[in-house]
C-alpha cells in the first residue's frame, strides 16, 4: 500500500499547482462530508460550514488567498464534526456505563 501511495504522490508532484490545489480541495470536501455523515449516523448535531470562501474556488481565477481561506473553512468544518462526533459518542458510552 505504501508503494501505491508513493506512486500516487509521485504522479501528483508532476501536476501544475492549480491541479494539486483542486485535488486537495476535493479531498477535503469529501472528508468534510464523510465526517458530517458520521455525526448524522449517531444522531450528533453537526452542520457543515458552507460559506462564500468555498464558492470563491468555483472561479477559475481564484487567488492563493481564496484557496487558503477555503481550506481553512473545510478544516474547521472537519474539526467541528470530529468534536461533535466525540461528544455524542461520549454521551452514548456514558449512558451505557
């Protein structure tokens, strides 16, 4: 598996920066959706953070600042989901004890 990942990363390194950014952005969007889904599955209150910073990247002429701001939004959304998931799981475990 490590070899497969190293090969994947080697291919990514050959891409232009914009394409690398698009890959990172799409992967973080997927992770935000998955972590939000985990919360929903156990009944934890959680909402994905969606704001203007994410839509800025739909413009092909987005800036580096736009990219970093969008990544920060997605990172915070994932962090919130992980925290909400943890809190709900702690509640569930405490009720079982």
